C-alpha cells in the first residue's frame, strides 16, 4: 500500500485525475483489513491490491462513475463463494468502500499525501481524517485533514471544529491502537457525519551505532523483521555501505553531537554497540535526550555500571537510566554474534509489539 502515495503525488504532478478506493468497514472474514486501499487510474489500471479479483473488478466499474461525476461515493460489497470467486474471499465478507476522487487541483490534499510519504520514509506518526459522507462534497473538495504528532494540522475538515478537537484529544489512544476507526459527529447544522480516521505510522527505524561484528549480524535480521536499519560509525572501514547491504543508510559520522544529524523521533529504536566505553557513554548521553521508543546498549554488567555511574554524576536521573535496555537482548544464553543478534532482535520485536 505504500506504493500508492508516491503514485498519487505522481498523478498530481502530471495533472492527472485518479480515484482512491478505501475499505472503511467490514464484517466476516476477508483477506484485507479496514483501511486497505486501491488507486484507480484513468486508463483502468490500478496500484495496490484490495483483495479478490471480483471485488477489484467491481471497484474498477464503480470508479467509472466517480471519474465521470468527479464526486465521491460509498457502496457495499458482499463476497460469497461462486464459481468465479477468488478462493481467498470464499469465507464471505460484508464490507463498505469509499471511492474518493483525487483531483490535481486540490493542493491541500497534495500536501497531505506528501507528508504521509515523508513519514513513511523518515519515521514518525500521525492521523489522517476523511469525511466519508458523499453529501459533504463541497466546492470540489472532500474534507480531509492530517494531524501530525507534534500538533500541526494540514488540510481542512471544513469548519468541523468539534471533531478536530476530539481527534487531537484522542490522538495518543488512536495511535496506540493502530487501527482505523470511524467517528460519528455532527456538523454546525446538526447533520450526522462519519469521519474515517487512519493511523499513519512508519516502519520503525533502528539506528545502529557501531559497525562491528555484532552489528553485521543484527542489521540483516532487523531488516527481515520489518525495521529500517541505519548504521553509524566513526571509522570509514566500518561504515562502508557494502558491509551493510540491507541498511537504508550507512553514515560515517563522528559520535560527538551525532544525534543532531539524525531525525530521531517516537518511532525510533537506538542500539548502541560502539568500540569502547567512552563512545558508548557519549552516544547514550545523547540518546537519553531523545523521544526514542527504545534505547539499548550492549556490554557487560561491569561496563554498564561504570557508564551509568558517570551519567548520574553528570546530572542524569535514575528514571532516565531505567529507560535503557542493558544488558541488551532477551536472555537466551547467547554467546556468538549470531546468537546475540537473535536475542537483540527478539527484544526489539517484543517492544514493538507492546509486550
């Protein structure tokens, strides 16, 4: 589904119209969940998949009405087993879809889609709110707003201030639940509205400080389980991109003030395994000042105790120190770099899952 947003921006830049189909509710068993999208282009081609040949065929047919009218629509779809059914859809499912015209004239929406792309690429989170009542089509616009985690808002819900405030108040809860939801509200004239809320959360980014032999085992395994990996080392020979083919980026940076060079946010994971105590302490003291979801540091209990003691002397609190996962990893009796990598990745998965 991540390919859809760059394609939308491409259509904007080419001044081309498209239709975005989204599952906004469902019951029963289905191969795709609420929030799944399919982008339909003017030539009848599509980007993404929404589950099932017959369903997508229906969406393509219904999209023709949106292309003709330039107006949104909602429709219900029930899948059941027939000779033509996609086997993946045979369990039967009731679902409702929203077909949204994506017009190159609506620059507010372009800014929203670009913000989503930036979150996917760089990390972060936010909420996308769309009024999914076709009757609210106003001046060629679907009311849509993106709420960034820092409080900034992009777009417009066309004066529905109450729902904007409600979304802001519930942002942390909705982001934690990570599930699309529909909120019912009323506009200023007392009309009932459905507002579809989607969470936009990037794949977590693992910042790996140190490019040694353990990092060489951690990076590919982290990549395989869904982390974007960025490796940082101050030695050129340990920060060569060819050493970490699975990494998104590999940087040769000095560790002093290194956090100022990186967009660490609440979806970031920091793993410290540099070549020495002083460098580990240097990076850790910076990491403790970030909003990172996870901070881990490799090392013996003696080394960890020495580093913690020095940080306390420098003014860090025990509460801050307690945020650090160290010794890093789940205790599985790991000894080799490969086994240590497994224990570390297991801990990262556990934290990511909220366990």
